[in-house]
């Protein structure tokens, strides 16, 4: 008897609805998008008192349309869980049906805002490679349904093992309160928030109102200071004290934001998937398969070195939906010791050697090339300010020695490493970084030579992976001697031709 593998019987899965309060969360999302027009209509409409009736009707019509569209979305949205994937139907007049295989789902995100937690629900995102939007965005499900669907995607989306028993979740990293405080001290989130707030106020408030407020309060401050009859030393101490107080306030704000964002941070591993949970008010739970990780980036600023810490981020094959908006995994380790970061890399990449045994340096004689753009912009600044300040604009050129020193130190630290499994690049000096990727994840190689490269006898080798983020440094080997670059290019092409792309 010839062996015949019986096919899996196809049974039609029953359709399921979202949570009954799903329409409310869709309505709130729409209100956030149309918040500015609605505020303008509510605040500035009917100021003369003659058209209040028509403005109220317009307001009610807009709200009725938003509520109706939210209810229509809830009534027409159906999903069904099959043996190998998820089927989603939506739309009334323009109907859509989407089939999403479990094996094609790269990231699973379970998001809970404060309102979600009050209602006991969650938003579920299923993300695949190459899309600018999630494959499925279920707003909202009961929390137990969301977690059950996440577990189902984890179990059925594993390619190598069939009918394997579920693995227990293992905690790889947890951030205690002391580490979150350090993260707030290291980060500049407070300064970014304050700058964004002042920018939004400047754009929102009338320009004359802002100018009058600055003039009035500035006059009061200077008038009060003139009555004190302080000398130049007292004035300098006062200014320094105010700047120190502002810096302390910004750091306290950064710590508060870090607590809100990273409270309860936990990095865990289960069934060969990495899961990150974090958040005080809004809880975010996102997961990605280990095999979907395309590249790794280690980051270390001056403040990181003061606290003997680093951060570790990853790029997955999901394009266009990373970051806080997409909530896909990117920041794998917000803060940890260098040894802990290296241990995590070796844990996920057990066959690779990290850190490399040897870093190949870049010829330090090319350091002047890193100064070209700063020198060009300084010359443009001097030329632009010459007519107004005459010789005082030459003070900008005092930045050139620091720029040259920084470029020299950066070039001295640049290096690269290529072995049988891993390619790595390092760079930076004031702010240092390391970027690495498996050879099996490389999708393209590019050997480039600019006119300046041809004059200097150098070349650059660009290595491309899927889902590379614009926030990370590029995986590029710069300023290599042209013969060395060509030999390495040929070696990598021969290696990739014999190996299978894994992503």
C-alpha cells in the first residue's frame, strides 16, 4: 500500500464579532483625528450669536456621522479563526475579505490604554513583513480573547515544529524601579516633551498674543532684577542657578515619563518568540519570533557610559509600522549593563560569536573627510552673518578644531568584522554604536564609490536587510581601500550564493 498523507479536513470556522463596546473605541479614535476641526467648530462658531442654531445643527450632524460610521464598522466586521490562518470580513457597500496565514504574521501586539483596562478589553494588532499598515487591527476584543488569539498565533505560526507542547515563558530581563530611574536620567524625554509643547503652543496661539506675553513677562523679570542692584557676579550665579533648576526639572520630567512608559518592563521568551510588556497607564504587550529579527543595534551615549549601561534595539521584517505608533518590538532592552546586552545577543544567536574576536580598523588617515560637511555649513553660516555682524561671524570658525578632533576620534574607533555567521560594524565616539546582522539575513550588497572615493582610492560596502529602520545607523563599511572592499564584496557574494535567505 502506497503511503498517502491524508489532507486536513477543511471546516468552515464560525464568524465572530468584536467586543460590543468596540464601536465606542472606534468613535474615540475618530474624534482624536477630527479633534482640531471639531474644536474650531465648537469654539469659534457662532461668536456673533446669530447663527447658533445652524452651528448646533452642524455639530450634531458631524457627531451623528461619526457615531454612525463607528456602529457600521462594528456591525460589518467579522473574523473567523481557521486551521492555518485568520479570515476577516468588513464593509457594507465595499466589502473586503482578507486571509492572513498564521505563518506570515511577524509581530503580535496587545495594547491596553487606561480606558481599555477599565473596560477589561484590549486592541490586537497582527503585523507582517513589508506592509505600511497592520494586516489586522482588531479594536477591541475581550482581554482573554486577545491573549488566546495571541497564543494561537504563537503556536500555529511556528514553522519548524508541528504539534509541539507549549513552552513555559522564561523571563530574560526585568527592569526594577532603580533601572527605570536611571533610564529617565539618561534619556532626554523631558526636553523633547517641553520643546514639543512650546512648539505646539507657538503654532496654536496667536502670534501677537505670544509676543505680548514674552514682552510683558520679560519686562517684569528684568525690572525686578534691576531693582535688586546685583553685580555681574551675582547675576551670573543667578543665571547658573536658574539653568541648573531648569535642568533638574527636565530630568524629573524625564524620570516621570520613563516610569509611565516602562513601568513593569519585562522581556520574556516563549516558543521561540520574544515578548515585551511595559507601561503604567497604557499597557503594551508586543511579541515577535526570534527568526524574524533582521539586525541588532547597541547604543551607548556619554550618560550611558557614566552609569555603565547600554541599550539594545532590533529591526524586524515589519516595515513602516515600528516605533511608538506601530508599537512593534524595536526597543528590546531600554537599559542594561554591557555584559547583560552581550549575553542577550549570544542567547538569541547561539551560533554566532559576539563580541567579535577581532575588529578590522578603518584607515585613520581619512578622518578629514568627516569634517567636510561641518566645514561647509560653517562657511555658509559665516557668509550669511557677515553682512550683519561683520567680523564677529568669524567666531563660528572656532568650532572647526572641535569638529576635527571629533572626526579623528570617530575614525579611530570605526571598525568592522565579518565571520562565517555574522557581520558587524561599529562607529561613533561621543555617542557610540554597534550594528550587527546574520549573513543569512542579508538581502542585498552594494559596492559604491563616490568621486572623492575614486580620488582617495577607497570604497564603501552597503549591506541591506529587511525592515531596516531610519533611526538606526546603516550597516555600511566606509572608507575601505578599494582592493579590500572588492575582495570582501566578492567573498560575501560567494557566501550568500551558497546559503538560503532566512527572514
